[in-house]
C-alpha cells in the first residue's frame, strides 16, 4: 500500500518533470512569434512581399498608427511632396496652407508636413530585408535553392532601393545592413550611400530574373534585373559615374525586354501598369484588395469629379506653366502629351452629376486645369485608387542615358535616345549637337515626360539647380541642404549621433 | 487495508451507538468558556477509551465515566484541555480562548504555522465578526484600516468599483498609465486566483474580487515581507493576500442566517449656484468681461419665460437615496467523517446615481472527507458566483444649468436630457478545487491539489443619441481559464526541543484569456442591447492570450524550544512569458526570530506575556501583463480604415513583419526583482491585554518594465527593458489592547499606522524624466523623476495673482514683458506663475515638481466595546501627508466663451476669485473671453493637503442568547445597525479626499461615496 503510494507519487513527479518543458512553451494563436515565422518557403515568400508592402506604405507616408508623435490620420501620398511639389511647377488652386508650405519649402512647423520628415517607414522596409537576409538562408522546407537565391536578391534590391529613395529625400542618411540593429547610427554621406546601393545591386543582379511570374504588373512590381539596373543607373548618376550609368542602361536596352509604349498606350501604362514600358512600379490592384482610398495615393489629390468624389482641385499645374514646359504645344499644339496629361472639367455642371470633360485640355485657364496623367474609372461616388505608382520606366532611363552620354560627349547617342521620346510625343526631333545644350534639352524633356511622376525635384537636387526653379530656395540655401527634407525630431530620440541637415538647423 | 476499513467502521459505529454500552456511570457535565458562556459542539473524549460526547446548545454533555478517567475536551477556537474526573459530581470544564493564546495558527505559504513561530511579517484579520455586521461588495474594503502597511483606498463610490490596494508602497512605473499600481497576489484556500484582467482583456470594469462573498471568508492573512511571500516567487513582490474560507465545525450543524437592509444616503455633492444665483453670476461675468456686442443667451434675460425660470437641482434629481439588500445563509458541520460547508448569498446594492447598481449571487460548497482512518483527507470546493453591475453607457452628466427644467417638469413632457441607454456588466466565476492529503508515515504527508477556475466577463451596452438619431450597440465576452496542479510534501518531525518543518513542492499553472467583442452603429436606434448586424456596418474582433508557469519550491523552518527560530525558503519559477534562454527565476529568502520572553531571565516577569524579535531578507518577483512580450511578436497586418489589404499583401502575397511597437525580440527581458529586508518586534504585556507590533522594512524593486525609444533607423519604435528601480522604506506600528473594564464591560482597540517613503532610484535613457502621457497624447501632469517619489505632480508654480501692472516681470535686456501661457499678454488679475528658467516666457519648460500623491502615513483605528449583549464597534481609517489636486474645481471654474447655460456653476461666493485690483484672491480672473483662460491645468494652486481621518463604520449591536432569553427559538441572534462612511475630517476643499485617483487627481467624473445605514439580524440555529 505504502509503496504503491510512493511509487505513484514518484511517477507523478517524473511526469511533471518531463512535461515541464512543453508546459512552458506558450505561443500565441492570434499571430506568430519570430521563432515560428521563418519556417518554410511560404514564410519566405510572404516576408519578401511584406518588405515591398512596407516600401509601398513608406512612399504614401507615415501616419499616427506608425508613430504616436505624429498626428496625421492618413498618409497623403508623400512621394509627391518629396519628388514633385517643390519643383516650382505646381499650385494649389484652393490655396491650402499646408500644400503651399510644401511648395515653398517650409517643411518643419506644419503638423501635416512633419510626418514627411520622418524616415521611419523606409527603415522598417530595410529592417524587413535585413531579417529576410538573415533568416531565409536557413530555410530549406519548401524552398528550392534557386528560388531562395532569387528571394534573397530581391530583398537585397529592396534594401538598396529603400536606402536610395531615402537618400534622395534626406541626403545623407544612416546605412543599416544588420537585423535588429539598435545602435545609434549616424548619417553617412550621400555618396557613400549611393556607392553602397551600387554594390548591393551588383550583388543582387546575378540572381534576379528579367521577368518574374505573372502579368507584367505582377512581374515588374517586384525585383527584376531591369529594376535593379535602373536603380544602379540612377545611383551612379548621383555619383556622377556617367559611364557606369550609361552601361547599366545599355544592358536594359540590350535585353529587348522593354520598349516605349505608343502615345495611346500611355493610358494602359498609367491606369493598369500592364505595359512593356514599365521597369518598376508599386503594385496596386482593386481586384486583389490592394487599393487606397481617400488617403494614401497622391493621385486622388490630382483628380476631381468625374473621377472621384472631390468637387474642387487640390493640386494643379497652372496654364502658363504648361505652356512654358511644353513650348511645342504652345506653338502648334503638336506635343500630344498635353492632351494625355491634362484635362479641363466643366465645373459649371452640378457636382451631383458626372461632369463632362472639355475637348480643349487647357480650356479652364490658369488655375483650374486638372493634372490627369493618372486617372481611374469615372465614378464620382468614391475615391478608390488602384493605379500602380511608377518608379522607373523605359522613357525615364532612355533620357537618363541621354544625359549620361551627353555628359560623356557622346552627343549622337544622346540625341538618338532623346528623340525616341520626342518622336513618341509627336514633337520635332532635336538636332543641336553641342553637349551643354543637349544636356539642358534632356532635362527639359525629362520635365515634360515625367511631370508628376516624382522625378523632377530629384533631378534638380542632383544637379544643384532646385533654386533656379523654386524661388523660395536660394543658391546658398541649396548648397546648405535646402533641397533635402529636414530630419524629424523623432530620429534624434536616443540617438546622440544624429545630426540635422545644416540648412535646417537655421531654417525652421 | 482491511484493518483500516474495520477501524473506520468501528469509529463510525462509535459515533452512532449510544456510549452507554460501555458505561460504568453516566455523568452530565458542561463546557464553558472564560466568560462562563456555554461552548457548543465541544468534543469530550475519555483517554484510553472509546467514549465520546459532544456538547449541545446549552454546552451540556452526557458521558459514561469512572473516577480517575482522563477527559480530553476539544473545540475549535479553544485550547484543548485535559481534566481528570475525580468525584462523582457533575463535571464542568472551562476552556480558554484560542485566538488570544500563543497557540494561534496562521495559514502561510503552502502550510500553516503557529503564530509565535512565524519569523516573517505576517498579519491576519478574522473576518467573521466584521462581515456579520458590515455589508460590502468585496472583502478588500472591509480590510481598510486594519493592517499596518496595507493601504486600501476606495477611489470611487460606484457600486462594483475596484479599490486600490498597495502593500508597503507603490512600486509600479508606467509612461502612459496614469494609475498603474502594484497588485498583490490573491490566494484562496491555497489556490492563486484570477484577481484582475489585463486591460486588453478587461471586458467589464467590475471589481473581479467582488464575486467572492465576504461572508464566506474566515480570515485573511497578508504576507507583507519577502521571507513570507517569497515562497510565491515571481508574483509575490507586491505582497500576498491569503484568504481562508469558512469551514464546518464539529458539533451539531451550524445554520446561520444574516439578513440586512441598508439605506444609502446621498453624501455632500458639488456646490451649485442655483436659479437666481446662477443668473446673477452669469450677468456679473457678462458685465465685467463681455466684449462689446456680446449678449447673454436668452435663458438668462428672459426672466418671465417659465421654461428658464427654474432653480433645478440636477444632482438632487439624479442622485437619490437607494436601498442595499444583503442576505446570507449557510449550513456547516463537521465530525470524524470530515466537514461540510454550504453557503448562499445574495446582494443587491442600488447605486445612488440614476441607473447604477451592483448585484451578487454567490454559492459555495466545501466538503472534507477523512478516509483510511484519517490517513487520507480529501477536500472539494465548488464556488459559483455572478456579479451584475449596471451603469450608464457614458458618463452621466449631473451638472446642467440650474435654470433648465428638470426632465420631470410638465413643460418638458418627459424628454430625456441624459443619454438614454443601458450598460450591464456580468462577471461569472466558477472555481472548483480538489485536494487530497495523504499522511504517509508519521510527520510526513503528501498533498496533491487540482484547481480549475473559469471567469467569464460579459458586457452588453446600448446607447442612442437624440441628436444624431444613431444607436450604438456593443457586446463583449471575455473568458479566463486558470488551471492549477500542485504537489507538496511536508515533513515535520519533532525531537526533544527541536522542531523541524520541511516542505517541498511543485506547481504548474496555466492561464488563458480570450475576448470577443462586436459593436455596431445603427442608423436608427434599435432598443436592443445585443448587436444586430446591419449589412456592411459591423465591426467585431477577438483576441487571445495565455501564459503558463512551472514552479518548484521548498521551505524549511526550524525552532529550538520555540525560542530560537530559523526559516528559509526558495522557489524557482519558469514562465512562458520569457524566452527559452531566460526562462527561470530563483527567489530565495531567509529569516530568523528569537522569542526572548522564553529566556529564563524573563521567567518571572509577569507583565511580559510574550516577546519576539525577528528579521528577514528575501527576493521575490513580478512579471507583466503582455504574455508574449519577450518572444518577438510578428504582425500579419490588418485591414486599413477602408478595408484595403494594402498593409497585408503585396501582389496578392502576404507575410509577416515584426510588430514594430513591442515586437522586438527581447530575450533579455526578465522578472521585476524585489528584494526586501524586514526587522520586527512583537511584544505583548499583561497577559496579552496589550500587544505591540513593530516592523521596519526596505523594499527595493529592480527592473520595472519601461519602454525606451529605439533609434528610428532600427525600424522599431520602442522596446521594453527592465529599466526602472524604485525604493520603498517604511515603518509599521500596531497596538492592540484588550481591556476588561469590569462589570461585564470590555474594550478592545486596534490602532495601526504605517509610514512609507517612496523614491525612484533609476530610470532608462540616462535617468531621463518621464512626463506621463496617455497613448492618445494627453498629458497627465505627473512626473517620474529619479530621487523623487513616483508620480509627483509636475505643475506650474503659482505665486498668487498679479495685483498691479508693476508686478509683471520685464526682461531687463529687451524690455519685453513676461509672456504668459499660450502667448498671453499678461494683465492684472492673471495667475502669477514663476518663470523657472528666466526666459520671460511661461511654457512647458517652467513646470516643476510640486507635490507627492503617495500617502506618507496610513492607518486605522478600531474600537470595540462590549457590555453584556451590547456591542459598539467603530472603525476609522486615516491618511496623513498626501498631496491631491482639486481637478474637479479647476474644471468647473474654467469657463469658455459659450459657458453660459452649458453647465451649472459653482457658487462663486464660496471661492475667492479675483475681480478687481486689490482683491486678495486665490483664483485668478474667470474672464471667459480672455485670449487664454487663466484657469490652467497643472496650476500648483490647486494642489491641496489630502490628509483625512474617516470614521468608516460604526456598529451598534445586541446579541440575544439562550442565557438571556431562554425561550429564544434560536441559539443566538444578533440585531445590529451599522453606519457606513460616517464622517470624514479633512482639510481638502473638495467633497471627499479619499475619492481621488491613485496618482492624486480628484476625477470630476467620479462617483461620490454613499453614506449607508444598515439594519440587520444575524441568526444562528
């Protein structure tokens, strides 16, 4: 009897001991822990996709969900504010104070602009890539070596792209290539960042494909060899390595994977992203549930009724500026892009109806012409936007190569590529052969071709010429860093190595 | 085995069969206590024989005895006594009360211990007498003022609200939780219970402990120091409260009924300028300050309009006298078979505020079976309870303008001004525990226990808005399940003067919580308290969390001749909340005691009854609410506000990212470790008539969890670190007296007071100050600063009011005058805040530490008078040396441009308010049209002395016994009348200095504490 009891007791103790380890492994059922999140091929696929999703969010801008120190409810489409709004080409027809402050480079004290100074989301995309690069190599379950190499290359590309994009906005930025890096990182010179970008792209290139699976949009909204080469070329332009940039773009051209769309094909490209001209774009698709509404997509701010529920224009390029940018149109209406990019809406029609569009895109005069490069289905009842956000396209790299070649003195090559774009627009070919004039014309062509596509300010800042086009920025100011966005207060928290851009130390 | 069964049958037979079988002569006898009153249910045994008898209601027994027999008399609550039967006369046995004797036994961690052998700081409260004449929703409020160092504050008078219990000083730090407190661990009959739900899983805000019927509690033991509490390891750092429920006592079944009804009176409410006084005040403000062209609203000028010609007492309308009913019944008994105890309770406590109340239904059944000749003892306890709290869906506004007619005015025709709706919170708890103790060999016993606890919280609310014609419905369910399995082995041999007690044990615990909530906003109000899902207009969510704990523990106690005492304990806890690398924590303690009164030099000292010096040191811990904080939580994204998948998927592929707020994998996160040292002295004099207890302690809490911001470049927002240290030092004094004043009059008192000093030792980020701010960005006005007490007020320092222009400082360098808050050009009559940094600009950087909301002295004073059947009992509590902020007044004085008619006004005559130069006023100009109001949050002028002395309860009772009324149909009947919340003496200018938040603010949305007059009768059958 007694022995039995003691034996039972000992048995209980032993059972307790052995089940002890399992007993303490408590994992959530409503989400996963880091240990559970990196197990198989599907996890790897998801993690890389998530990095692209964070980058897409980063472009639209952070909100109070991302950091409590900001008060903005929704993101505004910050890529426009970084890459276009300060180019001097834009006005806000309803005189919105925040937007005006943005045009005028008063970027700090406005609470709605303050979130645009915060780079947090770019570093989240970077951290996601860091984790991918640390964790995916260990995954073997359901992941072929080939696919693993592709995913790692994509993560490397996205990490480089995030650094590159942030460097264009803030100039000198910290480089973070290590997962869970909580060190107080200081800012690295812009050239160091760009060199890192080029190196990373070179490492990624061998394992990237020209095309991923799926439709053009599905394929080219992820890392491809073309996207990586375009990124490399852009970075090399900042490093003034024109030969390198030209070579990289030559590889893109030689692949014969990309071609300019026809002028009528631009609609398909901007509306659906399914165009051979696209090199890299941000994926949006209503049918997949990936769309943005009132917040998050700058394109809702460009448009009004009949495309959205908005009654008034928030953003516009004034008529005089359009005529200045497109001299061929001013002269003989030959530049077909004006018709494609601008529209005049009949505002006299009641806002409760779909407003008709005038035949003459510039009919509405100075302050009421709609920038209609990106459109959506005509439906005034909702703002739902799912046009892909273009990052790089073939016309962009052709013009970039033209600039590089012109700077290298290869004027004929430069003219060849410049004129491809001009011909499509229906304007006469350019024939002057002195390099400085060609370079100037390429820049003007980039302005015409890429207006509202978040390139113009970066082109000007790269060349130190933003002050020529934006009267609120002085030449000295630009030398001191006025072309870049200030660093947010939040970046200084627990980071003694952080420094404010020189210009912004004195200009609030 | 057979022999065992035979033995059991035999014992059973002995109980049933008349004892006269063995009789030589039948003797009648009586058992009485010290006061000469008969003792019911005492067991009388004859040594060496099987004869047993039990006393009846008159204390009498019949037993066959022969001269020379030794009779052993035992009864619960009394010391056992042996008597030799010498003569053939009737036998009277006098028993001495056990509770006053040194032999009192207390439940301590996982075992019981004689009080005189305890070396830690342990206090106990017998609940029986308290609960018999006082009615309370939860036992915590009944403990108020009874134990030195246990500070219990009733922050709200709302039925079902949770009191704040802080044992030996606050040790909780938070950046965004205004009232973070350090919660003790609650253990009922040896089983740790769910005592609260973490904020994320709290569907209802009802006090979770209110479902324990106080009438079921026998006693409460509080383990205050680490040597006593460390055996509970990782959850014991804030003290442990051990609750023992009532069990049956030997003798005939004890049937008790306690029926009481209370009337809740409305206490003093906010002062209101009523009717014409309000009109005068508004007119005066318009005359003084209104800008040209601004006119009073018609309700003030249209004197003839009967609609506005009222003097409505809104508070009087919405606060009303209400009724509390509290019924308890129980039947308990015990014998050699074991014991049983069954109780039922019902309480209905109507709130004094419209539409509020609290109900409790409780039942508890506990049985004990002795088997195998008491070698095996099996306990089963089942407790089922429900609490039902009724509230208003939002804050019920009680301060409308007194000129507006009340809703019951015929002019209004029943229109409801307050938000119509319902909010009911129901908590259901089922606790089942079973344990078996096996006495293996002499002095060695093994106990296994299993407990299952299920707590369900439900809330259904409905509110509709007359303005928007929309209705809100919300329904939520929270489920908490607690499973506990524990094994202990006790070996307690005695040899010579040496007494050893060794306990080893193991326990495994798992706590799961789950919530489901749904709510909707309907375009038209439906009078439904459940959610009717309209198409495309529904939001629901659910959540889950779980943690498990595995523990091994051991306690060793040794005493030599009950003179020299040594104790040690060790516990190791493994928690699922930690990563595998950092999973186990070790919590040791040591203690020693010296019963110096037992030394020979004190042998002939009559006045010293007992004396003990004790000292202890130990480590204990606390964890945190978020079960998965250390594991690195990943996030699969969620739908954005437009139901887009944009944050979930990219190109149709979705994956996980870290949770950027608290998902940084944190293997280093570990227990909050508290080390506590304690020295104490227990002495009693004059045959225990005067008892004195003193304790001094130092409690160092290390590694409290706080977030630190991570550099933005990491991608993460913040990380939790064990970063803050808090020190509490204190002294505790208890003096109990028990005097017999002669002629049947006895007077006993219990006075206790405790001093605690609280100081922050270190903070993260280089000891940077923490200015407490809610997650939505609201500044609480509290600061956590190294070297200062926790949650000090961080206010602008008031220097009175500018009486003349010349008092406004001017910067000698620039000639510019000091600029006030919100860039205001300062004028005479404005608040004179000190420009701390001398920049001639009053802004947030001019705030300074301006007060300590932590009480310095807390305590209580109980007085018990007994004269024959009469009893008078008075319980008082006090707090001395606490700063509190009269936020309620501040909010009422702050008038905006549209103040007229919006709310009631305080009677300005009661406050010294500045109007013109020369006014010696405390409050600045009330000008509602000023560019910046001078009634500013965080103005040090509103910091007041929060000390109070409160007579909490006074009871007058009369006890009928058979002795007094022989024809009484019951054994015993007590009629009583108790006044609860009798009177408060305070310096504070607000209504009640106790009704403030833990961090010291008088919350103007607070619920006043009713004054209750309770009449009851308690009957023992």
